[in-house]
C-alpha cells in the first residue's frame, strides 16, 4: 500500500550489526580477546525469569578464555570477517543507504594498551569501508559495542580506571585518522546506559575491582562520559565535518496506573534513563542526579578539566535502540505481573502484545520516544536499532515467510513517519540484525532478526549460507520508495 512520502530525501535507511555478534575469527588477523568472547551460549532459557547479564571474576574470565570444551558463539559469529563482501552486496541489493557497524577495539589494539596498532586489523576495516563505498552505503561506526579488550579488564579494572581514557583516545585517534575519508557518522558507545545493568558487559569491570557497588557504578559512568567527549574532541581535530553521536538503550515508560505515586515513579524511572543523554547532549550533570548523589552518599572523583571537556564536546546527534516500553509502579508486590525485555525485566502492560521472548510490542511508543527526545534536546535523532526476533527454519527451495517481521517493522515505520510529520528531525533508521547474527544476551542465533537467513545453529553447525527471506524484498521496496511503500 502506497502512502505519501514523509521522510527526507537523504534519509539513512539501512541496518545495524556489531563486530562481536557478526565477525567471528576472534583469534585471527592479530585480534586479541574482548569481553564478548567470554559470553557462553545459554541453552533452554526460561525467558520470563532470565537476566541477561552476569558479573565475572578475573579467575572466571581466565577460565573461560582457556575453555576449549565450552560453547562461545560470539567467537565465530556468522563469519562476517570472511564473508563481508557477500553480505554487503546483499545489503546493497536491498538498497541500503547506511550500515551501522562497530569496530572491534581488540582488532586494532589486541591488548588495548599498546602504542602501535595492529596493521591487519586496520586493513580489514579499510577493506570493509571500501566495499561499502563501492555500493554508496554510508557507514555509521560505533567505537565500542561491548568489545573492550579483555586485557584492559584484567589488568586495569576496565572503565573503573581513569587510565582507560588514554588508551581509548589513542584508539579513536588511530581509527579516525585512518578512516577520515570513509566515515562521516561515529558514536562512542553502544547503549551507554547498559552499565546500569552490568559492570562487566558495560564497563569491562571484573568483580575483583568492585569495592562500593553504587559509588563505583557512577565512577565508571563518569569515565564513559569523558571518553565520549574525548572521542568528539578527537574527531573535531581530525575530521571537523564528521558527526559524533551518542547511543542510548531507550526504555520508554508509562505509569502503571493514573495514581500520582505511579506517575511520579514513571518520572523518576525516566530520569535514570535520560540521565545519560542529558549529559551527552547538554554537557553537564542534571540537578536530579546531583540530588541523587547526595541522598545516596555517592562521591565521584572528578577533575576540574572534566567539566570543561563535557561542556565543550557534546554530541551532534542522538541515536537509540528501541524495542519495547515498560510500566512504572510505585509498589511492586507478588501480584504484579512482570515481563522480560531488552536489558532488564519490567512490569507487564496488559494493553500490548508480546514476542515469544516476552518483549512487548509497542509501535506508538516509538513515536512517543521520538517526540519526547526531540522536544527535550532539539538535535537530530537516529533510530539505531529496532527489530523483532523470531524462530525460523529454512527449507530448501522455499522463502521464509516472515510476515510477522514485516508487520512489526511496518507499524514502527508508520509511527516514525508520524513523528517526522510532527516536526521531529529524524535522520535515519537502521534495523537491528538485517542478517541473522548472534544474540547479545544468550549468544544464540535461534532468535533471528534478519532479512537474510544464515544457515547456522546455536552451536555453530551449518554451512552459513545466506538466504533471502520474504522481508528482504519488502524492505527493498520501502527503501526504494523512501518509506512511501509499506
């Protein structure tokens, strides 16, 4: 069905992947291990009660690194490292204008603290960007997508240690200098607020280094803020026409009832989500967080120059992942029904349907998020992740009829169009997992997001051949019509 064209002419239609979930070849090309390489496959999960993140000690990290019997799917991914040309060609066939991808920090600096980068790693991404340019696909590059080098975790305590700012700035300087002619859009951290849920995944901090959990959490957060500002400062020096973004795991929320207590709970819950974008966009700590620090006796070590750095090097656009909404409730008791979701569980909304993983489906919530964020910040927005995981099997000679995915994306794109029509400056939409990749939380591939099926099971068995699903042709039509064909 055709609709009027709402999206701007240069809208960045595309998809998003992460190095640790797609590349594989974890110990090839001079790459060192990252925190993602210790994530095991979680089998037969009870998704209603599953918490995606675990904290690890140094001993546990070392044990997993040397475990040759365990199943660690992120180590082989979907073999994008070897098949990137084939995959990018398929993205180009769909008409992609942009591909959001990440650089594996440990492929550039295997330990993270070297002074000389790994030549093979630098050349690999040069070839990737050259292939994208061949098809006129704009790369949107995440510098750190849960891929901190393991050495920085074990030796330094990860982002709890301010010294990581030196290593991260060096990494930024290398990749920005190498790819300044290839990349116009950057972002420092994927879902920067995931640190609220995992010291290890979000901050590469082993349990051994954590002394005061609440205080250490905000110390890590402060260092991440400074790293983002340093990335922007470095980019401004090397390529002043390029743009630096921030990336938030957006959890739009509603009060569970119209009770004033629930409304207030929703406001406070939202503040703890928006705290991250408030600092990245505005360049200073908001008053509600200062009050929170006082009330909780939190003392973050900050230096005088930190405030100038944050203020002078704010982000140019705000990107976010959007999968679902949550409810806020002042009092949660045994009668409160909970549901699983992106990052953490939440109160279930009786007005919404859910995916088979329990993630509630709320297209209107995407419009609410867009309008709320644009009203708050008045800077360009990018939907960096949105999509639905489905269980799918491929039968030879048949096209996977993923109508549920088409319907999910259609409804979300319609709400994006409504937000744009209402004045929101939206610059792009990169669907999460345009090709089936390894799940961040459970390291399974059974939860398939792609327009392209990968013949591979959770334990890496299969020939990894690529097959187009029904949604492949549908998304191609959407892009070709600039969103008018849904």
